[in-house]
């Protein structure tokens, strides 16, 4: 049972996904904050480092293989950031910034 949410459909090139998977050997490329080393768990998805919705490009440079755990974590962080942004837009005109995605563990 999964609570997988389909993200908004966006244009993605299957050729890029294949190339990224090959480049990353199908292993999770997320760098762990604690060790500074890549996770290297068996990959589950090809992820856009910068969301297409945030102006990221659909290119191999902007893609990485992630394991399911890191993919879930990034998705959760992004939706939390989105909610925070929406809240801030209502209350504070200045934001304390946008945390880079490297801060997820
Ligand atoms: Zn991982």
C-alpha cells in the first residue's frame, strides 16, 4: 500500500532518464549530510534536482538517481517548503530564505 502522489505531469524526456540512470549506475546519489558520502542505496527514481516547477531544466545535469527513502524525504521536504512559502506569502513579505535541498539528510 502506498500513498504515492502523482506529481503534476511535466514534460520529461525518457532518453535523459535512461542516461542519468546509466551515469549514476542506478545508485542513489544523495550526499549524506553526516558523512559527506553518497548514499549509494539501490535507486528507485530519477529525480529532478531542481524541480521543473521551480524552473529546473529537464537535463541530465539536473537529474539524479535517488533511492525510495531519499525520494520520499525530498518530496516531503518540498511540499513542506511549498506550504511554508504559501504561509509566508500571506504573513511576511520578506522570507528568511529557501533552504537548499542539500540540507536534507
Ligand atoms: Zn538514498
